[in-house]
C-alpha cells in the first residue's frame, strides 16, 4: 500500500541477483551498440579518413606537428591521440602536443581572456603553417574549438575535427576534414571517436611508409 | 569485440554495484593510470561532471604526478576507492592494489592485457587486449563508460545499496587468518614499538620479530606483533 511512498521497500529491492542480471544485460547491449557504431562509422568514413591521413602525413613530412584539443572527456581523448602519435605502442614516434594538459596555461588564459579563447590563444602562440589542428567535440558546438579552428585556418594549418550528433557547428565551419560520428550518445560517440583516431594514426603511418618507399 | 564477454558477465556489473555502495557510504574515488594519465582524468570527470543531465555528481579525483603511491598514502581515507587503470603487469598498479587494504580502501583495477595476472585488488576488471591497442582504440574507454553507466543504475536501487550482506566480504581483509595487512608509519629507535596503519586505524605493534622495519613497509600484524614483511618494498 505504501509502495508509492517507499519504492525502495519493493520486493525487487531484495533481489541483488536480479539487479546484477539487469546490469549484465545492459552492459552487453551497450557494448554491442558501441561495436556496431564503431564498425559502421569506420566503414562510412573510410574515404574521409584516408583523405585526412594523406593530408596529415604530408604536413608531418614537411616538419609539422599535431596540436590536439577538446573539453572534458574529449580533452582526454585529445591527449590520448597526441600520446598515441608521440609515444606509440609500436612504430616510430610522430610529433604531437595536446593543448589540454597544462593547467597553468589553461587557467591563465581562462582567467585573463576567457574560456572561449583557451585553445585559440595557444594555436596563435605555438602554431606553424605545417602544423595540424585536431579538435574533439561530441556536440560539435564548443565555442573554444570553433575559435581554435578559425585561428588555425588563418595561419594556414590543416584542420581536422571529430564531432558527434549531426556535426553541429563544426560541420559548417569549413574544416579541411570533419569526421562526424552519427549518434546521440556522448559515451558511444567518444568510444567511436577513439577508434577513428586510432584508424587515422594507422593510416598516417601507412602513408608515411609509402612515401618513404617511393622516396 | 568477443573478448569483452567475460568482463561484462558479472565482473563489471558487480564492480559497478560495489562502487555505488561505497559512494553511497561517502567514498571518494581516487583515479590513477600510471601509463596513460588521460584515462585517469577521463574516468574521474565521468563521475564528477556527468554527461547525463540530472545524474548525481560523485567525488572522483584523478591523481597525476610521479608518485601516486605517496600521494594516495596521504589522501586516502578508510572507506575510499582506489581505481587503477593500467596494463596487467604495471608495477605501480600492483603496488597500489597491494597497499589499498592497509589504507582501508576498496581497490578497483581495470587491467588491460591477456596474460596471466596476479591481482590482489578487491575488484578486477580485465580488458581484453591481445594486440596492446585497447588503451588507444576506444575499448578501454568503453569499459569505464560502462562502469559509470551501471553505477548510476545502481543508485536507482537505494534499498540494495543500504543493505549489508554477504557481498561485503569482497572488501573484508580483517579476517584473513594469516594476519591483517598494515603499513608501517614509524618505528621506535630500538625497533620494538611500531606504529602501523591498518584498515581500522592506527595502532601499535611489537616489531621485534621482523627487523629492521622502516616507514612505508607493508607488513602483516597478528596478535599485537608484526609477523612478516609483505612484498618487495
């Protein structure tokens, strides 16, 4: 009679095994969705990834570096991609720097000029024309990413964006390459963006190996 | 991704439930990833600033820097969670999960790799990684995303979180018949009086059986005496 007042006294609340079974089913469902999204996105974007890899490889051959950035969980994905390029599990290292790792720089810029400028100011300070700006966002709408891409384009950098949903504002921002994961789950988008970043890294190495072979 | 199956069956869900129970009791989760600090930050931010509007913010802190063992020795309180993300053979991770019980912490080890693993963590979630790429291709991220998602499902069942039953033995080390794990805090000049830290607080033990002891040694205490030093340190 008092179930509506005390739902936690419901019979089900005694049943830990039932909860764990539910959690197991849920984990499998989510893992299956993640794997399917990774597979379909890699297939859909195969041409775009190869085109991006060719352009990135050209920049690296000319002496450029990757500058990666993002907010929140995406900042860690940006750091992860920079780490993958610079300190890979195998193969030669490639120059890449995350603009998300230095709390002195981030808080100085955030405090003095505002958070929308935390990445663009770093691009202005660090970037050379052969560098590559790589931004991660799930919404595609982060103001500080859009400003960083603007600053990068002004300086002649190659621009590569990872977005989710329908690409948001990044899709219309004139990036050289905008890789959109068509999903509305932030978690599944991030997992798939990591898989895309990993595929890009492998393709860049394949391009560089090819250019060395023909040199 | 067939290798996910084992971790997702019961192990990861049980870990999520235990995390929810510790959080409900006021735990802070300390996140460490010695090889990939970005994963410690990602794990922490999931809990601190949830992407799902309305989901409860939970205390999680990533621990950067060169000495996570030293940092956590000072930071961890009894009842906290030490969450380690690393390959299965990482020496810093091993050190942390060995010391967790002496600090009164529940230890969670999210470990990549397919080799035989010696884990004394309370909760060990293996991430299938035959080729060493799981930390970079999204598969490791998936595992801690699922941990976060399932932990929040558990919060929809407060009755289960408040119950105390047989699942508590997962984190119980005080009844080990070979003694209780402790960390040496200080030793008297003659080595006889040793102050140690255990899951239940600081206490004094007789140090004459095991000499010389130095601060931070991991030891077993039984019947008021230090009876053995544990591990390499």
